[in-house]
C-alpha cells in the first residue's frame, strides 16, 4: 500500500511538472546561452546559425531552421542534441551531451510553439543596464490623480499611473492617516509613532502636515539607525571573525560611522568613496579611515594549521564580490574560475578588479591578531568603576606573595644555570632584581614558576586576572591599510590560488564604462569610477534597492543581478528618472510637461537637494501618492497583477528582525534612545553560546544597555542571537541585498516566550496600568495604540475583555500581583499580533 501511494505521489509530481509551460527566459534561453552561444552567438555563427534569439533559431542556418514550432521531433535542435541526425554530429560540439532533462525541456518548449518575447534583443545589442541612464520626460497620464496638496502630479505617480492606464487599472485610495503615520515612521526610523504623535498628526489640518512629518523623521537621529541597518546588510557586518573559532572583533566604530554618515546625509558618492578608499584620500581623517571598515568585514580564519595565503586570497575575493554586489548589482563572482557564462565579463576582468583589493596588509589569518588595526585617539572603553577593586586585589596578592619571599629565595639559590635557561623570559627578567624591587606581576611570574600548584595563589591570581580583563583598553577598529610595495596580481587558473596564470593590472569591466587614464589606478580611482556620470549602473542599483525597502520588491526584482539573466525593470523609465534624479536633482528643475498637460510637482525637486542625496531620494518616494496608497488587496488586481508589480496598491511587509524588537521595546516604554557605542547583550536562551566550536560567555547587559535597539546587539556570526535569526536577519557571512521574509511557528513562540519579549510584555502591562484610563476598556484601547497606533475594533476589544476576564475569574484572586499577571498575558497577546510586527 505504501509503495502504491509513493508511486502515485511520484506520478502526480511528474504530471504537475509536465503540465507547467516551459519558461523561455528563465529556463530555455539560459540553457542555450551556456551550451550554444560560443559557436552560435554574436561573436561566431558556425554554419551561419545564430541561436541568441528565438527568431534567429527559427531562421536557421545552412541546414535550415533549427526548430519547427509544435514539432520537436522534426526540429534540428532536438535531432542534433540527441545525436540522431543523419549528417550532423551530436551537439554541443566538443562538450558533454545534454542531459535527458535538458533535451526534454527544449522539446517541450518547441512543442508548445517555441514562444518567446516579441521584443527579444540579440546578444549584440548592449544590455539595457550597461547603457548610461538618460533622464526621460515625465509622462502625463490621462488620470490626474494627485496627493492632498493642490499642486501638479508627483513625478513618481506620473510614471506609475501611466503604466497602470495601459492595463486599465487605477491606483488605490490613500491609506488612512493613522496607518500612513505608522508606515512612514517605521520606514524612516524603524520605530512606531507614539500616541501623542498620532494625536498631533490627526489634529493638524495644514495641507502640508504629512510633509512636515516626513521632514521631522528624516531629521531624527533614529533615521540613521534604521537605514544604517539596511546598509550594514550589504556590508556583511558582524562583531566576530567567523569560521569555527569565531573570535570577537572590535569594528563597531564602523557601524557608528555608517549611522552618522546617513544622519548627516553624506552624499552617496562620498559615502561610497570613503568606505572603499577613505585611507587613500589626501590627509585622510580618522573618520575616513574608520569608514574603510566596509572592506574589513570579511571573515578571519584563526584555526591552527591553515595556509594563511589561501584565506588572505579568499578575503580579497570576498571584497571583489561584495563590491560588485553592493555597487554594481552584478554577479561578477561567477567569473572567478572562468569567463562569465551570461554577462560580458571575462575571468581576466575579474582579476583586474581583484588587483584593486590585493595590496592591503595581511588580515591575520592563523595568526590571532589581524593587521590593519586603527587605535582611536583619546578613546578608551568604560572603566565600570573597578579601579578600587583592582587596587585592593593587587595589594592583597602582593601581601600574600611577600609571605612566601624566603621560600622563593631558597628556590632561586638552588637553581642551576641549565634550570635558569629553561625559564620563561619574564621570569628571567624578574630574577635579575632583588625581591623588594620586583613588581607584583614579576612576583606573580616567579612564584608561579616556583610553585604552580598553590591553591591560595591560584585563587587570588585568578581573581586579579578577571579584573584586569575588565580594565579600560584603547578602542580600536579594523581598517584598510595599503602596502608600500604593491603585490603582483595574476589570474588564478580555474580560480585556484596555487595555479597562477597571466599577470594583471587593476582595471574595470569593459562592458560598463572606461576608467580615466591612470598608469597605476588604485582603490580611490575605483571608488570615483562608480559615481562618474558615464557609469551606467550604480545609481540604478542603489535607487532600486531603496525602492525595494518601501514596496517589498524593486523595480528590478533581481536586485542583486542587473545582468542579462536578471529580470527587466517593470518601470524602466521611472528607474532611469530616479537614477538621474539621485545623481543630479538640480537638472530636473524646470523639467515640466507641456502646458496643456498636468504639471509635475516641482516643489519636490528642491534646489536645496544635493547630488547623490539619499534623504532627497527618501523624501521623493515617501511623499508620492504611490507610497501613500492603501495596501488592501482589491479583487480586480487578483488576476491582472497578483504580485503587485504594477503598484496599484501598497505592499504589506513584515518588519525586519531588528525592528520587531525595537517596536516592542518602544511600546513597552523601555527603549533606550542612546545612539552608538559598543555592542550590548540582551537576554537570550541558555545554551546558545555552546553551539559553536568555542564556548563563549553571554552575560546579559544591565541598565539601559539591556534595552538598546537591536542594531547594537553583539552579532556572533557562528551563534547569532536566536531572536534575530528566527526573523530572518542575515548571517553576516556575505553581502545581503534582500532579506527573505518567512512565516514560522518559531516566530510566534519567540514573541510569546522569549525572555526579552516577556520582559517587554511585563513593562507594557505596567505602563497600561499606570495610564490615566478610567476602565479596562480604555486600558485595552491604550495598549492597542501603543502597539498598533490605532484603537481596536469592537470585536477586538470584546475578545481582549474576555481574555482579561478569564485571567481574573472568580476562582482566582484579584489582588495587585494577579492583576499585573493578567495584564501581562494580555500584553503578550497584543505584542504577538500579526499587525504588530507588520508594516501595513
């Protein structure tokens, strides 16, 4: 019976797979590109056959059409790949034959009519992402939908509405004011609005009330924290070295630099340059050197027996791959071992990029101490008020050691020259002085050599050692530091660092744009290259990634692949307009549509905006009617645009892992507003730190450090905080440009039972009970407003009243402790609502 069920299941799966139509762009074309383009592509057409478009395949070559739509068995493509043709050898030439599954895919596509996009471009046509964006004219759609302000149509809305009109769709109505305020507060600062802020917004009748909110949020120091986390995802930030040992590292000054740079709206071209090459700037400041921590977020392997050069090379490759992912949105890492299969990037060009990053000091692989460490002048770790305890412990140990002086003296006299020669250097140095002139540390060293098994020594020494570890130390951070003599860079044959090939000099992919002539370009030249006006891709990549944060997906859905295998932009003109506006907002002034058509809202294109201003980009997006739409799903969109790619409504997205904690902290009233500083240690389940190779201590922070934003939680790469992992925080091993959003029972269990969230619920309950509410019904309203900004519906309020009554039933006491416990239960429920951890 079981085998029969299994067979049925396999058969059903096969049937389901067979029933799905072959996808030309996602399945067929990549297969043809990998197997056929070398001989039948733009560069070469053996037998006069090209296969880089379906139209060329249908046209065929010397032997006729390569395919007959609807008749795979009669198609040359199938006959030659199967090896059944009478006169043509099996294809692909001098390569392994295609698998049965690959041939079946081609046959299925042909039998289904060999369908392909009508506008498919041949390989010779330059890929859209490699052509510099030109500012398009803002369209003038027929529907003059606009925001509450009596001005012209917002430029973003003009593009969106024009696209919707082609599909006979209309945009959604604006979200209600409470939803809108909570949305923009979470999006710009990562914190929900307070009830007082909600009341103030609802009572503000000025036409620019919303715009005033936007300006306040952009000016908040919490803006840098929220968007700093976005950038740190791509920078693969972590507070430990990774690999199996995963030792702690000090690099939080880089994290704080990112937050500060975003808060002061450092122009993005400068923001990028200082991170890629701040150390090479003329008269580089300490802050500019700290910024180069971007490239020092690589892992460091400190295991014994490794080849340090192997892991140094891997660190350099990680920097190349991170650079290409973050700033170019390209999968350049695919060219590490061979020429890129799909994009015009050669293996040689990969190692030309590699050469830019190959000239820095060693990373300390296998050595314990990494190179490129910057000591921050005048900054030391907090003392924690232990100076007095340290002094007392030293004095106590010194008194104890002095009672052993005579015993030590006899031992010293008995030492032979051979025995003395075997002693450690610190002991030899101490023996050269009389006992009375030795420091406490020297006495400790000598006594340990004399009698290492003294329990009373050991206990006093251990206590002192623990205290000394807590002594204030200079604050350091990992930075880039160029070698005086550059290393020689070569192509690694098949990506193997033990097989050096041709020598290469620093250079950039020819498919993008050339670099200004320089005999010996360095990282600073590379940093400047990405923000040159002729660069076709960086501005597009960054605006698309910002857009993705606001709408759940980018205008280019494959935000990490703008190459030929990536998806095309849903709104290409809008993408280019935003890219141009991001680079040079002033050039948009006066860009008005013809007078007989609706005018673009020029007040948004303020002359105060600077080039490469991220805040200007944020302001543009969040003030658009497109952003301000309701997220409610409408029936007419279900079939036409089920995934909301056309943006006829807003998207509903779950909060990022860190913001889940921050929102709960804010609602509970426990949130510390402190900005920056060393990592902190909020409570986490017992046993987490035993999961790695090296067992480490996690001592929960006290005071306000216990309630800092999750941005500041110490991030161990090997054993990250479970509450971050369960809500899909990135692992810090590689650049993350889009977080997944899962939905698992573990998330609900974490919100209900995790120690930190239970503390938040207790604090929220106490806050509710202290409020000046006159009834439990009003207290429930207050709880909802703290967590969701809105008041509960009648049904929601009744359900919570029933829960409270159940907790305070007649069978139980109704004293203060029991009442606090009952309200804590209610608080746990409200903090666990789907809406609480969702941005509507």
